[in-house]
C-alpha cells in the first residue's frame, strides 16, 4: 500500500467524500487521519482554512490472507514438498501454519532459525504492500506451541534463580509476543516483577526479585498492636 494521500476541502466531511471518490470506496473502508479541522473564518472572508485529512484504504483481510498464503507457499516450496498454508487471525497477529507431508525439520532448522528467517521475509514482503498490517507469525509442526511452553518453563526457572540469588535474571532478546509470554507466566508468581529492556523489536525481559523485608521491619510487624 502506498503512503496515505492528503485531501483538502471546505469541511472534514467534504474532504472524506473526495477521498471516497478517489479510492472508489465507502467511508468505512478508509483509514482516515484528520490533519486540520478547517475554519470558516470571519463571515467566510477572513481566516478561512480548509480542512485537511490523510486517507488510505483499509487492509482487506481476504486480500491480505491470500497474499500471506501465496508468499509463504512460494518461499517454503524450496524447502519442503507441496506446502499448504492455513491462515488464522489472533488478537494482535496473524498466524500462518505451514503443513506438508514432507519432513518439517528442514523448515524448522536448529531452534527454529529457518522458520524464523522465512517469517522475517514474509513480514517484509507483505509490509511493502500493507505497511499497517499486523504482524505475521509462522508455525510448523506445532513448533510455536512447544516453544511457548519451553519459554514459560524457562521464565519460572529464572524467577526461582532471581529469588535464590537476589540478583536480576534476563532472557535473551525476544520479539514482543514472546516477551508477553514471559510476563504472563510470571504475573502470579509472588515477589517477582518483570520489565522489558532494550531498543528495537527485540528486547530482553528482566526478571527481578523483590527485596525481602529487613529484620527490623519483620520485628516491627511481629509486635502486638496497641490502641492509642
């Protein structure tokens, strides 16, 4: 998809009508940003300002799904025989599951590195046409589910280590959806807090044990309360 196009008119509604006419669609099919609301000025003579908006067509899910399926199948056909891609929408991403009668180990690679590389390329290709499209996650042979379970278990292990050593622990750099798995795995663990650290799309999750109460605090809590 190209960059949003700017439209100007006497009012925001008129500018939106021009955008609808230009893109041959109805209002609900556009992503609209109001740049300036416009002003009628004084008696329509002084201080008149046109309304300005930026608009572009919304992503049509059927077209997006078709492109994801076609791009993924074209790339993975060089790795496994006759790949089929099943696309499903989740809360904040699109999951594309690759199925094949072939051995999927070649597609996964060591620790999912090949699958991750294909996922990166698919996201880049789709983003050229739809920059505002949500993130695409590829899966094959149940790899992502196993990876999520292993990551949750690792998070608990790191939390236990953080408590026993009273030293912050850190994951390796993770994408946002994997960081969320770590945060969720530890949100009910007592005396543990988590926070993301780093720049860019890959960030580490710091797992920090809350400091235990000091002996003075513990003694104060154990003293009987006296009425004033």
